[in-house]
C-alpha cells in the first residue's frame, strides 16, 4: 500500500493527518507514510519520484502496488509526469516573493499575458510561481507544462476506483473524526511540532488541516471549541473540493463507486 496523501507523508502528524495506525500498518506493507520529517518540504515532484521507486520495488518482488489517498496533484504528477521547469534563480524567487500579489499580477500581465488572464489576481502562490518561472527561464510556465516527463501512466496497467460516499455521511464522519483527534492526542502532536525550532513557520506540515487551528488554540487566540469548529469547517470544505475533483477530473475509465457505507468501500477496495 503506497500513500498518495500530501499530509500523510509527514511523520510529525500521524493523528491529525489520519495516517493508518501501527496495527493497520502491521497487516500489510505500507510505503511513503510518515517518511518525511516536518522540517523538510515534500513537493509533488519529490513524492512522484518516491512513488515511482515504490511501485517499481513492488513489481520487482511480484507484489501488487496499491496507491491510496486523495491528493489529485500527486496522482496526476505520477501518472502524467511533470513539467521539466529548471531550478528557479534564488535571487529572482526572493524578488518575486517580496512583491505584493497585486504587484506580482501586474508584472505577470506584462511578462506572461496568458498566465495573468488565466490566474485569479488574488491567487498569490500561482501568480508568484508563473512570474518566477518566466523570469528565470525566459519561457512561460504553460510552455513547460506541455513538455511533461516522467509519468508512468503509459507503462502500467491501471485499475482506478474513486470512492464517492454519501455526502451527508461523509460530512458527519469528518466532524466526528476531528472530535476524536482533538480528544486523543492531536493537540499534543501540534504542540510538539510548534516547539521544534528547525520547522519554519511557513513549512507545509504546519499548514495541514487542523494544525493552524490548534496552533491558534495553543496561543490563546481561539478557545478549544472554536478551534475544533474551524478545523471541522476546513475539513468539510476540503472534502467537498476533493469530492468534486475526483468526480469530474479523472478520466472516464476511472470507476466511480457510490454507496452510503464507507466501510463497504474499504472492504471492496481491499
């Protein structure tokens, strides 16, 4: 079983990211769960390289690799490949990231008109990325994205199952899971993460759903109940986006399975 969830790659947040328990991991070989320290950054490209190696290792030993998880960008990068964008000049990156999003979008409109028209003016991360790529490489990001490399989609026999549980039941389960997390150690988990001097404030692991809300509770900005409510809301919103993406974005050949029972899904998928 190979993890394809962007938060479950970090070893610091077993509870908050809902990683499999030690008992579950003992039942079958698990790969890429909690294999990256929170002080590091896991990009889609890094995960895809690790996943390619894990898939190849499973095939070499005659085993069936099963990818599980809901990070669409990770799966797409593994299957379709990634744009071979060169390393960004650090000076260019620093200059772009020092801009306000309005300044960056205005600059992008001059240097990559198509990207500026395509991206929302307030989308700071994507605007900055497009601007730093065109400035560093001399080519628009869209051109690089048409040259994807490293995908394994054409080299494997893929049998994909998209699990689409009843929405009301999904939201109920999300809320209940957050309550259980808060009661069984997620707060201590985040406190330990925040206490690490080597994990920067902008580290991806600190942006995992629930982590900012618990951090606000620990700092006294929110009450425990407010932190829980906000974490539940963030989870429900993410679940809705994830549900919509997996329902519409993957190819029609990916089987969509709908039922009221989440347990039925897991039993059938296994």
